[in-house]
């Protein structure tokens, strides 16, 4: 495919309407954003189809995206009484994520951009998780610090300028992502997938009295490690089973959760201090966690750091975040992507 990508036909007097498409995992997300204002955010999820496998099955996710793509776009447009020809630019997650799932969204975005004669913006999934916060809290001051915690990533990023993708990775998980640890620990506690929400709920009735390890907490880096914690929880639960004693699920959930959020928040505050940054934004599915939000608020306040966290519904994967980043890129005059842009499952920042 060639041509057509630079021909943005922005109507006089109105800011560009950006259609955002997200298909990197199991959510088909579509968002409509105009000038930093969220107009529509529609979602179709295949999560129930994956639940019995305890994790996302790539082929099932890709097929579900194919079926949901057009209806989810139609729903977004009709919700706000807009038509295809009102769209001025299309933004799409090109990576990182599941290859087959990404390809569905990227192909759809190219088709919309080509058919409508509007520019295409291929965006990075993690940058979009940060950008979604601007829909609620306005422009992100530069530089800001971002903690990104999802099912596939746990990263600390210095963000001088999001729109131009000026993002500096400071550290990341060396093994399991935070959300992955939640999902695995939930499974061994007999809770459904995805494990974050049920652990979050169970922990409210428990006490964090079990001293689980906090790997890398004091190693001076901005990296994380959660696989040893997951193993420690598994060993603790197995020992209870062997002893024929009941497992205090709420206390295990609360103690596991405390170990995760303690390290995440301590390292985020340390990263802000080390780089002289006074704004922290938290994004990704785990940012919906109630204890992470509460502890981050307490520690940021004590450190004089302004904390920004999107509302829980915008933390997990959605199309609004892609449209938000697309909208920032359009406003900053970023050059659109060529229609040849590929889906890149291992895309780096
Ligand atoms: O960002 P996201 O929707 O998809 C990825 O890009 O991975 O994140 C999904 C992850 C899952 O591991 C899920 O268990 C976790 O976010 N999650 C939570 C909560 N809600 C979702 N983890 C902890 N507490 C929550 N309330
Ligand atoms: Zn995500």
C-alpha cells in the first residue's frame, strides 16, 4: 500500500477528530478524541474466552478482534452521532503485544485511513498507557516520571515529551511483570483470570502480616523482579496444604499485594528524586489496583511529588489511550506513519 498518508483534511474551525484502535492483547478498544477531550470509548473483550485457560490464547484473541473490530468502531461513532467522514486521523497500537492480535488492529487502521484519506499514526502501547492520563488531568508536564504496570510490562520511564515519543526507559522487570504475578498468584489461590481484580478485592478483608520477599527493593536500580515473590507465595501455600491447615486467602492476597506495591512505589519515588522530577504518572492495568493507588498517594505526598493516575476504567487496555496519544501527536505536528508500517510484537520505546 502507498500514498494518502499525509493528506490530513482538517475542517476549518474544529480540532482534528482522532480515531484510536487498540488490539494488542484481548481487548478490542476504540476511542474518539478531539483536542484532548474523550468523546467515545468502546470496548469488546475476549477475556471470558481465555479465562478457562488461565491466560490469553493468542489465536482466540486475534479471531475475536476480527469479529469485534468493525462493530466496536461503529458503536463508538454512533454513540456520539459522528460518521466515518468526520474522522481526521487514525491512531493504532503497532506494538508491543501479541503479533496476530496487533495485525488485526493495524490492518483495520490502515483500511480506515486509506478509505477516508486521512493520516495514520502508529503508536507504542506503553506510551499510550501514559497518554491516557492527559484526558483526565490535562497536559503532562515535561519531564515527568511514568510507572507502567500491566500484564506484560513493569517499567519506570522518564518522559521528557510524550507527543514526540521522547521516553527514556530507566528500568523494567527482569522476569515476571507485576500483572503477570497477580495473575499467577490468583491462579494458585483458586481465583479467576485476570487475577488483579479478585486479589485486590480479597486483600481488603485481609492483613498483610506474612513477610513475603521484596526482591531488588534496595539494589539501587530501577528494575523489578516478581518471580521470586510468586514462588515464595506458592511455597507458603503448599506448606499450609501439607500441614493440613486452611489457607488464609485474604491474608495471603493482602501480603502478596503489599510486597508488590511497596517495591513499585518505593522505586517510583526514588526515580523521581534521582532525576529531579516532581510529577509521577502511573498507568497500565495494575494501576487500577486500590492499594497501589493509596500507597502511591501517601508516599508521593510525603515526597512532594504530584501523583497522576487515570480512573481505573482507563488504566486497563482501551482505545481511548491510543486516540489520546494520536491526538497529542497530531497537535505536535508529528509526521504520520507510512501505510507500510508493520505490527511489531516486540516494539521497544
Ligand atoms: O494493561 P492491561 O489491561 O493489559 C496489558 O497490557 O497487559 O493489564 C492487564 C493486567 C492483568 O495482569 C490484570 O490482572 C491486571 O492488569 N489488573 C490488576 C487490576 N486490574 C487489572 N492488577 C491489580 N489490581 C487490579 N485492580
Ligand atoms: Zn496494556
